[in-house]
C-alpha cells in the first residue's frame, strides 16, 4: 500500500483550491458580464424609449406652435379687417349719398361745365370707394373661411351670424340706385341725416367671435406649456 507524502498532499490541495478559485472567478466573471449586458440592454432600451417619447412630444409641440401662431395671426387679422370694413362701409355710404344728392341738384337746374366736372369727380371717388369695399369684403370672406379651417366648432358657429351682421351693416341706410328724380329738397336733407355708423349687432358678433377665438388659443397655450414641462 502506497502512501502519499506530505508534499504531494499539499500540492494536490493547492491545485484543488486553485481550480476551485478559477471556477469561482469564471462564474463571477460570467455573471458580471451577463449582468452588465442585461443592464446595458435595459439602459439602451430605456434611453431609446425616452428619446422616442421626447421626439414625439417635441413634434407635437412644433405642430401646436404652428397652430397657435396661425390662430393668433388669424384672430388679429380678422378683428383688424372687420374694424377696417366698418370704416370703409361708413365712407362708402357717405360718398354714395354725396354723389346722389349732387346728381339730383344738377337735374333740377341747367348745369355748368364746372358743375359737371365736379359731379364727375364725385362719381370717380364714389366708384373708388365702391371698389375698395368690395375688395375688402372678399378678403374678409377669405379669412373667415380660413378661421373655419383652423378653429373648432364653437368658433365656426359664430361665423354665419357675423357674416349676416356684416351684410346688414352694409345695407343699413345705404342709398344706391334710388329714384332720385322723385326726391325733393326735404328728402335730400333726410338722406344726408341718415346714420352711417356701424350697427350694434355687428359689434356684438365681432366681440363674440374674438372672445371665442381667444378661448381656443388659450387651450393651445396650456397644452404647449404642459408639453414643455414634460420635455424639460
């Protein structure tokens, strides 16, 4: 029966210990590598998800910003053009009455060349005012159609009443194509006294429209603010 020397036993013990240590190192390294890989995958996936969410919110914010800018510009332009229309309508009515009354006075007497030239000048101005208000009404109508595109139903419902008020304001105390041959001096005086100012119903509908447009603009502003907080 053979016996191992103490040196041999010690060597074998060291080799066994070394082998066990190597196994532990390999296992630890493998687990560490696996953990690192898993963590890296999670972090990369999470980062990609966060980036995707960020770009989604940023894209949404850009669309909202464009819509907000368009709405603000439309609200300002529509309000400005309605007020300008009111001035043009008042001037047009004045020059309409002015032309007709002067035409009537010339009919009642033999006109001189000077009076005829003056009447012609008045007719030119009257025609110019007529063209101005027609052109402006077309511009305003186009803008109101754009409002229907960029605003919601609550604003859309106010456009038709406003359009009706614009038409009523134009027709109110407007003297066009009147049978002036039947007008006497008293009737001419009454024509000049007619109120050519903007009717109240137009002012009311204009303010209602602007108020509702402002309310919808505030909704977009709040959405943009919330998106900004989420992005940062």
